[in-house]
């Protein structure tokens, strides 16, 4: 006889229950989303050697790593992202998902920077030789590239990376946009970015847990 696990009396099943526990989203957090890849986001992606691509399909959900030299993801003038699919294990989990459901999410990391850039949109797969030829490394072009049309993006705050101590001992790249400048650019708010960034270390420490 199959034994069912006991019901969890503390299970959260509605957003109202979540809000009771977590409270409302701050105005700044709610409005830090941008519908376009503007200058600060372009600079972040250009500095990123590593991202995680998230997809969903009939076989489940997948998060797959993508990495190469900083700037390996190209940003077109219209804000479209071009992501080369380098040689892997040929499971093709993410690519098969995209054939069924073209919604994707990409998180861009920059070593030494505790924030991450979250990008959402839709993707298509192409083997267009004119595109794959742009990403030749060591004489080899990627088999395909992903063309991602961005719907929205925003910065994720530094707490998760700080808690993990992921980049301990590694300096933040010079000239990389700060969290304050990124939020101001993405939200369109008149934000005192210097004051925001100067207050950030103490604010993050106080709200770390």
C-alpha cells in the first residue's frame, strides 16, 4: 500500500500567505525593471564571462551554464542578445525546451561583483552561418546561437553572493556600473546614486539575514 506523506500544516499555497510573511515589495524594488538593454546593462553583459540560462519544457525545467571570455554574449544595437552554444555534452536540455516553449531567463555574473543582472525574454535557435561565424574561437564556430529578444531586465541585489562569499579575495572590475547607477538607469528614477552606493554596505549588512 502506498504511504502518502503527512500534510504540511505550514505549507504556503497562496500569494496572500506569502505577503503575510514577507510584506510588500518596496517601491524601488518594484520599479527597478527596465524593458530594454540600456548602457549600464550593456556594460554589465560585456564584463560577464558566465551566465546561467533557465528554460522550461515538457521534460521539466533546466538551468544550464554558459561561459567564455568576458563579452562572449553579444548585444545587438536593438538590444537583442546573441548567445553562442559552445561544445557540450549534447544533452540539449535547454535547446529542446526552447523548441517547445521559447521563454527564457538569463542571469549574468561578473567575478568580483556581488550583484547579478537578471534578463527575461524569448529565444530562438539559429544555425545562420553569418551569426555563428561571429563567435569563432580556436578555429571553431558554435553549432548554433541563441537569439534572445529581451522583454525586461533588472539587477538582483548583492546579498546572495555576499552570503556565499563567492568572490572573496577578488576585486570588483574597475569601471563596472554600480548598483545605484544600474537601478537609476533601469527604473528611470532621479536617484542620488553616490549616496545610495555609499550607504549600501551598511544597509546590506543590516538586512543580510
